[in-house]
C-alpha cells in the first residue's frame, strides 16, 4: 500500500490527518499521535486508576485499541475526545476487574508510593495537593468524581460508563466532594465550623472510607 | 444509611455536611431540595459549606488542564515497544497474518503476577521485559506451526545451524539504526546462543570493562546485528530508568553498547 510518510507525519499535521494517514498505512503516523497526547492521557489514566502500573497498562491497552480502531474513527469527532474516551474506558475496565478481586489492596497513598517523581517545587502546586486529596477518597467516590468533575463527563455519561444509576453517581460525587472539602481545607471557615457537626462528619466519613479501603 | 445524621435544616440545628453535599449535587427530591435551599440561603454556616463545595469543584476542574508529570520513562519505553510490535504486525510485511485474538496488553496480567517478586527490585523494568516478551510472542510466531498465510516477519533471519541444541532459538535481526524496539524483541527470556550460558555472557561483560554487579541480564537472545551473528543482552545499568542493549560477537567483540531509556 502506498505510504505518504514525510508529508503526513510532519509536525504541522492535524490529529485527524494523522489518523487518516495511519488508516492509509503510514507506519509513523500513529506514533506521532501517541507522542503528542501520551503525557496528557497518562495523567488521565493515573488519576482514574491511581496505581502507576495499572495506569501504564491501561494506557497501553487503550493505544493498541485505538491503533486497531483508527479505521472506524469518524472525522466529525475530535481525535482527542475519541482517544480520551478510549483511555477512560480502558481504565474503567481495570477498575471493574479490580473490584472483582476483593483481596487485592489498594496501594497506600503515602510518601514514596508513587513512581511519579515529586520535587519540592511541584509539592507547592495546588494541582498536586488536589491530586493527593483525590487519592484519599475511596475508589467508589474517586472514579465518579474524576469523570464528572475533572474530565467533564456529564452525570448521565458517567452513569452509563460505570453501569450505575445517575442518582448513584450524584450521591457518590456528593460524598466525595464533602470529603475533599475537608481534606483541602475549604471547610476550615470559622462560620462553617460553628454550625457544622465536625465530629459527626468524622464519625461518618472517615470510618466509612477506611472500611472501604480495608475491605479491598 | 445517613438519615440519623442528616440535619433537617430547622433553625438552630447543625447542618450535616453530607446533607448539604447531597443538596449541592442534586441528589435530593425536588420538593425537599427547594425547601432546603431556601433555608440554606438564609444561613451563613450552610452557605459557607456550599461555597466550600463549589471551591472543590473549581479545584477539580482546574486539574483537567493543569501541568502534570509526564509518563515515567520506563513506562513510556514499554508503550513504545508495544506499539512498535503492533506496527510491525500491521505494516511489517505480515499483512495477511491473522490478528491475534487479543491485544498484547492481555499478557500484562502475567507481568502483574510477577509484581510482588519485583517489589524488592523497586522498578518496572522486569514488568516491561515480561510484557515485551509476551509482545514478542504475539508478533513472532517463531517455530510454532502456522497455517499457510502466516509468514515469519521479514526482520527475522532464520539460522538453522546457529544453535547446537534441537529447537535452538532463531537469531533475531537487529539493526543498529533501530535499537529502540529491541526491548520488545528480546523480552526477559535468556537464550545465550553461541555464548552458551551466563558464564559466557559474564566473560564478555567483564572483557568490555562493565561492572558485573550493575550489569544484570534482563533478557538475552542470539541476534544477527547489522548482518553479523552475535548475542544481544539487555543489561541493567544501576539506573532504574535505563537499560543497556549490549551486543557482542561470539568472541566477545563488542558490536554495540546502547543505552535504552532516558
């Protein structure tokens, strides 16, 4: 099959051009696409799965799926949206498989656990604080929150992807946000403290989360 | 399960954060929601909690486009190897070969089973190698009987006389111009070919002046390197992010010594 290598894989090519070139037999086009989007999609996989090994596996699985399915890519959708959805689905497959293995503990989000390098500068970044706070949620809460609040999927789409009711998505997001509000310090407002039963919050949410983690 | 802790919103009664979070997320029935919102709007404490929940939403949304650490090099190398293997399968002269029923990533389950053993080592490299060798099998049918349409990949050069044992592995064709996919080709099997065994490899490693303590073999395979027979060993370097593709002739002449990883 004729291959138009140099012209199509040039840096200026659009993502859609690269998909088309790949589908037409250009052996370098997909690799260029991967290098453009790999790190951003790695972040998606890592915050969905938390475990770097699993995130790497899911991303690999997703890119292989995309490689094979590129011929069915429809030009009316964004390549990034298409890839994002494939990565999220690969991650969710792994979440489901993990949930089917009740004896496998979730990795602790303590110091030294992540493979991702951290440095003093990055530690001060808000985004890192938020990522760490997300790690403190149970998987049941973290995954819907990541899909809805971080990735921007609607409650309806998230419910469909997770195979649960929309009300369950909302409820899990609500619980997760309540915990994040506390972990991130947003509830330290004195007015809030004055009228919010903090001990009730602790009594309910923290043991529930621990029970969830320990039960895996 | 939370009813006993849900505030009712009655004046003077403390609000439950969970109740407010449910209200905020649209979990509650419309009538209850309308009643509570009217109470929340007149209660500074409740409004502060709602504001806190809004702040959480803003923090999470900001995460979407925030700079994040890149994929670690050893994972990226593994991904590249898998995609190269997939690309060879799709474009590399075996276009009539049937697709594997499953993606190579399925073989990562095997890699994961090895994770507990790998923990002491503290790196993903073994998994990378285990995954890569699985990819190799998916891509290179090797000496398995195949149906008529399945040809050996063009990059594999059969050398039936190279091994002294029955069933000796075929050397893999490796080009100095394309060392990036070598992890995927070699994997974590140890086939010493003309070097015969680990001692044979150790001898070459020492003769090359490498530190044997840091140069542990992850995978070894006979190769035809730029047309010359030899053995390629993937060696550790002491840096967990890097491997070394060490290629020697049967007489230990170094044909290539290439770092892999970042």
